[in-house]
């Protein structure tokens, strides 16, 4: 049970937060309508308040009073300001960076790693002309191996299954003739230390690898933050943002890319293996903060 002092402190904090909110609302009410509307839109999208404040302040200090009444000009300025904090990895740069040859996909359960692996394999074969192989290290989830086998057969990919770090190392060594080896890992709970430790042991078996975090746009901001904190020590090379078609709120995806400074590699926008994977574009993600969804 909290002490009377602790309860009083929390009450004071609550009152200060409420006061700050009232002051902010009063200030916004005196802004030009276009700027105030954009400010509220970005907050409603879940963009971090500090990032929104920085972008809006820069806009107010740069544009003329007349320009601040123009919704189009305000939006364009805010988009450029927000986009400046993101990085994207082009498809050619992604292919050129495959000197490690082994690409490991990691992330929480349900993030879309297996489907993403299939999409990347198809994309690399069709667009980049790379011969891919698949190693399924997702051996805990029910049906995971069967799903991987179905994708591999459809895409005509060699498939190997690895239950342990030693088996993973052997499986990758056996496919060295491929241009690209995709490793689909077991879903990892970033809040469970034993899961993270087990994933780390698996990845340690492949010192020469490129590790990408698969992050669903539908995840909460705090959950993506936990994932970045837990998986950061694994030397992440970039982010693959999935399930962008399943939400109209993109602030958590934007915040993850901004805070981590990791390059955005790919977006997935649906279940189709051959059509719903696109090289990431920072402008598309930022534009989605102002629109109904991610434009193709």
C-alpha cells in the first residue's frame, strides 16, 4: 500500500500534468488553424510529443504568417522535417550489403517473420536475381515448420530445419552455394530474459550475418521500444515494418525508426508473397501520418 507521502506526490504530478496540458491547449488554440490541425493530427497518430513539438516549432519559425495559413505548405514543411530524422536502405544497397550472405529475421511472436522471409526470397529471386535458401529455426511455434515448407516448395527453395545453434551453423554451411540464406527465427518475447538469451545463443552461431528486426506497425509504441532495447545488442542492420495494411495509425513505426536510427529496409502491406513487399521509403511512412493509410 503506498504511503501518504507517495500518494501526495502522485497527486501533485497528476495536477502538474493536467496543468501542462491546459497550457498547451491554450497555446495551440492561438496557432494558425492549419498548423494546429497538423499538430493534433500527428499527436493522434501517436508520434512522440517531443518530435511533434520540434517539427511544429521549426515550421512556425520558418514559414511566413501567410504560409502558416496554407494547409498544403504546412504539411509539406512538417513532412520534410519529420522525414529528415529517418533513414532508408535502398534495394540495391540491401543487395550490396549481403557480403554476410546470411540474413536473420528476428522479432516478437506474430510480427510476421515467416511471411516476410517468403516475400524476401521471392523479391530477391524476381527483382535482384539472387538464388536464395531457407533455414527454419522457428521450431517452437505450432505449424511453423509446415508453413515454412509450404512456402519453400511454392518458391522452389531448399529448406533446412535447425533446432539448436550447432544445427543452425551446419544448415547454413550446407547452403553456402546460395547467394542469400534466409534464417527465420523463433518468435522472441523481448520482456522475457530467457527468450532473449536463447535467441542470442542462436545468433552467436552465425557471427557473419545481417540481422533485421521485423516490427509490425500494429504494435504499441512501448512494445516496439522494448523490442529495440532487448534486440539492440544483436547488431541490428535495419528494420522491416510489417502489417502496414492492418492499421491507420503509424506513429509507433515512425517512432521506432526515429529513435533507433536504424535504416528502414522493407515494408509489407498485405498477405501476397509476390506483391506485398516494397523497398522502404521514408517519405511514404511520413505521408501516412497525414493520410488514411500507406500509399502504394
